[in-house]
């Protein structure tokens, strides 16, 4: 799963860097950046596994979601969150293939929910649904 996560995070960072500095993009279980401006948290969430082929070296299908949590200062408006959501929907289209170190990841969908207040930040969430095939017995 390391390669799947790396592929998705690398793609997400490439979409985000025109909007913000890399220091303001954090992954799960990492300290929030020291900024009063916009920042983004990436959360890799693998889901269920289905058997694709039988045997010790068979393939499994793994599905999951990459959550992209956009945090903006309160009373800053929605332009930043909407711009990032539009960029993600344009980049992560259904059927897109991402390859990282031989691991292929297929994008299934990309959606967003815009707007709520959480811990003194305006928060918007983007969800990138994905699927990848894993060979049993390989890391």
C-alpha cells in the first residue's frame, strides 16, 4: 500500500502547489502547519479488498479514498476552496491512471463537499475514489 499512497499523495501535491507552499500541505498524523492562512491535510484511507485471481501470487483489488481537507481562515470566503476543488476535479478524472514505481492506481471518481466550520477553520473536503490491484505476497 505504500506505493499506492505515494502515488496519490504525489499527484495531490502537484495539484496543490500552484495554490500554496508545500509546507502548508500535511499528511495524516502530522502536526498542523504554523500558518494563519490556508492549509491542506491529506488522508489516505484504504477500504475493502476483493480477490481478483486465486493462488499464492494472485491479485487482489483494493479500493479506497484520498481525503483532501482544505482549511481556510474564517470569514475569508469560498474562492480558495472552490478553486482547489475545481483543480482536483479537472485533474482526478474517472479512469485516470497513475503509476508510481510500477504500481498502477485507477481513479474512480472525485467529489467535494463545500463548507463547514471545524476547530475555528472553514473546511471543505475533496474525496478522490481510487482502485488498485495488489499482487499477494508483495509489499
